[in-house]
């Protein structure tokens, strides 16, 4: 199946427990590279989230960011700085003894001194039932984001498939032209050898049977039927991979390497006026296909 490695998905999941935000970004990569940003309070959930991603994705650099805003309010905690207040009280006592001030220290006085009292939010006590519900909500949000990401990658993959199919058909046509051009080149080579031997035979005695065998060997060395048969098999395998359900980017990349190897062998063996031009065109198509396959999962 042709599926792109690039995609984006973002959603917000709300329930009575929390508001959960999930963002997924995926770009090309040779292997599966997961980058997770999960709140510290959900650190225990990271292996399960990673397993979800690995189950649905096979290649690409994937960035996942999760944000959680709990609906349960924090409990305020008021802390008195005993050392500071003791020192402050002692200083005020000395000031009273000297007649500099009168009266006592009031709560309002302490509230005006940030060093005396600290007020901070204290997390609510852990609730196993609430934690389990939050974990289930986060997993559900990640699964939905994965489904959205997958849908986008499938749409992008359809555009890739259309382009790759057109180039595959162009390659198939070039292969058939190569077969004809190589046959013509081999026939032309045989004729040139026969003409050359005939010219030489006027001046020197030659063994016609041996000459015929050498001509056949020379023609056989330029035979590319095996390479073309393998190339056609690679094209057929390509179609089968496209029609399958599994990600096929790595296998398509391998097939392109094999097809390029066959083309190089044909270029070294085949003879003919049109062969070189067809080889150049085939290699150009293969390179364009290779660039596109780098985007396929």
C-alpha cells in the first residue's frame, strides 16, 4: 500500500476528568523515530503510548505532544516562615522597649510581608480511579489522533501512487523499446562481423565453422533477455506491493535498486544506436521514482 510518511493531526478531548490536547507531526525518515513530549504526571503512561504509535506506524520521524488540564482544583497550602516571624517579633519587642513603636503584630501585618507567609497550590491527593480514567482518556485521544494522521497519510499516498504508477508504466514501455532496440543492435552486430569476415576471407583462408561460432558467441554476449525478464518481474512485484495492505516503502526502494542494477547491466551488454538514449531515459525515470519513494511509508 502506498502511504505517505508526512502528516499532521491535532485534537482536543474533553470529559469530566480533564481537557486533553494531542498533536502529532510526521515527516520522512529511514526508520521509525518517535519523539514524545508527555507531562511528568503521565510518565508511567509513556510505554503504552509508544506501543500505540509503533503498532500503527512503521516509518517516519514522529513527534507527539500531549497536554493535560485537570478539572479538579488544587488545594491551597499556607506555610508560615517560623524563623522569619520569630526574628521579626524579637525586633519589634526591642523597638517597643525603646519606645519607638506601640501595639502588637496583627495577621494583616504578616500578610503584607511576603517573607512571613507563603501560599501555594498543593496537588490533590492521588485518586487511583481518577488516574485510571485519565490514562484511558489519554489513550483514546492518542488513538483518535493516530486515525486522523493515518487518514492524511493515505490521502497523500494516493497522490504519490498516481505519480509512481505513471512512471512505472513509462518504464515498462521503455523496457519493451529496449528489447526491440537491443535485438536490432545484435542483428546489426552480426551483419558487421559477417561483412568483416567476408572481406578478410578474400585475402586469407578462414575456417567458416569457427567464424560462425565466434559470431554467435559475440552476439550472445550482447543478449539482454535475462536482464529484461528480471526487470519485468520487478515491475510486476511493484504492482503486487501497491495492491497489498502492508507498508511497502522499504521494499519499493529495494526494487528500484534492483531495477537500476539491471539497467546498468543492459547498458554494458546491449549494442545499438537507440540503446544509449533509452538507457538514459530509463535511469532518469528510476531516479525520479527513487525520490518519490523516499516519501512512502
